[in-house]
C-alpha cells in the first residue's frame, strides 16, 4: 500500500486566492495518459475573483482526472492523480477492507490493526450494534468458531463474545469473532451484541461522503466506487441518486409531460447559476452598499482642452507605441487630486475603530469581462510617470479581457475609476469597491452647446460622479476632491502647476 501510494501522487485544489473555499474547473489541458512535467500547467480554474492556471508540482503520467470541466471543487479536494513511475507495470489494486467470506483468515490478519475513521473496521473489531440485515449472516456463521467452547447450547456464543471483548480491552486480539468459513447451525440464534460476520468488504468512504449518503438515503453498499482503492466519492453518491431517479422518472415524466419546463427557443424563463466572479461581485456590492454610508456628488465639466492634449500626446514621439486616451488623463487628474487632498485616500478599520490613512495609491480600474465585472488595480500609481501609467493601464485591460487577472492584482485597492462613458452613459451613482474610500464614474464625452468666453459654442463636455464613504470623507473634502479632478480636466496645465 505504501509503495503504491508513493507511486501515485495526488494534486489537490489549492487556495489560489486569499482564503477562497472553492473554484470551478474551466478547462483541462491534459488527458489521462498524457506525460506531464513539474511546473506544467494542467488546468485553468476560476475562483470567485479570477481565472487562474494551475501547474502540476511533479513529473509523471496522468492517471486520473477526478472532475470534469464546469465542476465546482472545494479547496483541498484531489483533482488529478499522476503515476510517477509509469514503467513500474500495472497499478496494484487496493487491499480489501475485510477478508472475503470464503477465505480463511491468515495469521497476520488476526492481529490488531489500526483503522482510519470512515474507512471500515478491522476484521477482528467488534461492533456495538449489528446491522438489521446481518441477523441471517450471524445465524449461519458460528460466533464461537476458533474459540475453545466452554459448553454447549446458547451459553457458548456469549462466552466467545465476552472473551473477544476482554481481549480487546487487554490490548491484544482474541480469536476471530466472525469466521471466514461459516459453521452450520440448526437455527439462527444470534446473541445480543454479537458481531456480524462480514459477507464482503465494507464500502470505503470518508465521513463527509457517508453523511451525504445518509442524508440522500443512499446505501453505500449499492454504490459503485470510482475513487482510488475502491473509495466511494461524492460524485459516486450523486450518480447513484441520479440513477435511482432515472429508474423512477419515466412514469412521472409521462404524467407531467404537458407542463414540462421549456428548454427550447422561446422559453419564457432561463435560470443562470450565479458563481465565480459574478457571485463574489454580487456579495461584495451588497456588503458595500449596506456597510459604507454612500454619498454621491456630480459635476459637469468642459474637457475640450483635455481632448486636444490627448491628440497631441498621440503624436508625441515619447508616447509612440503607447495607448493614449481620455481615461489616461482622467487617471492622472485623480492622482493629482489625491496628492492635494491626501485624507481622501483612507480606509475604515471597523474592529479598531480607526481611520487608516494610506500614503500610496493603488488605483483600481473597473473592467467588464465575459465572466463579469472585476476591479484590478495599479500598485503605487502615484509614483508612475505618464508613459508608465499608460503601459500599466494597457496591461491591466489586456490581462482582464483574457481572464488572466490574478487575485493579488485585485486586492489592496484604495480608490477606483469606472468608465461608464464607453457605453454611451452620461453618468451614474457607482457603489464603492469594498475597503476603498471613493470611486469616480466618468461619463460619455460629447459635443454639447457650452458657454465659453461669453459665447455659446460646441464643446466637449462630460459629467463626473464621485461616490465616497461618508465615514471617511465629509461633504467638504469630497467636494474639494471632485472639484480638483474637474479642474485638471478642464485645464490640463494644472498637471504641471499642481504636481
């Protein structure tokens, strides 16, 4: 057993994101029989925060894939096993939990054996309560077999049981209470508390699986195990439940066929499971909305000069190859406003009832991806030059669209920008990213009639909306901060004079 265990290495679902408890297997990159090497990526999983690729930590040949694509797996569960000695011949079968009823117990099997909880009892261990179905078995097998009889009649089985129990209490093993070869008896007369004779190996299953089977009313003895060594898994129990349902389902299905739930085109309703990024986003937004007292302020600003600067920067050789857009200058304007109003960049410590001022800005950028909304952030954004900020924004967006954003890139944010203008939306009331102090929504930039130098002219205009945590930021501070962002966008020369 030890050699076989060392040969087959198991890789468990790791905690890939700060205490998350589960992850969904998106895609397998290997199949059973494929050769893998240490560090090779074998699958992609999606946690509640991001999609992550998992490398295998050893060499060998894939022996088994425990879960299929689309399955949500708890952290700590084995997802793949690898044969690290593929040239060692066929895999050995796991030893049975108890000797077959037709085999004679070997001398070494009669000794006391350590047994893991949930994996069956040792052949010589006694049971407190026999199974109801084991009465017939105990009637055909002499409970006193292998034990010197002290008399005839009903007293003999009781004496044998007492001897076995006493031997267990003394730390050694009595003769087998349930013999491998059944002794004929004229009539069944099992004594109360007598051990049941095993009629086969007891199903192997971990305690959680046994509880699941009990809750679902599934007899583990009827379940076909697929786990290593014949262990019954959760999937086996569910499969047994589904099989039982399918056996009973046809008559019921015929009876209710006219009112079956529509699954074709034109259905009135469709249910979509909420999991992964969408699930954690929903939970975070609810927690934020009902934890931090939100205040939202708005300002409409003429950003014509900013749009002209964007065009000049696109033609600047120093910005060649870099992505230059209004969002880049909005981000720079926000960083300048944070420098002028440092108390905005803070967090609320509920446990210690303290305000934590942060002397760094991890600038979050809300990004819409096929898996849902995520908010990765640029670490220490206040230290970056304009070209460096442009590169960071481009990398952040590209990584998010590919679904490769790591949990570390989404943690530790301080303030966030959400660009709702790309969808043609004028403004909104954004909800704070949990743990952050403020979020700035940037609306669509449109040509509108605007009074400029005493005359009505078409100007590029946008609306900014700032939501902030009123525990950290009062109305005056929030207003000054938003006004500073607007002032920089109205006259970008302030990027130099205020820096």
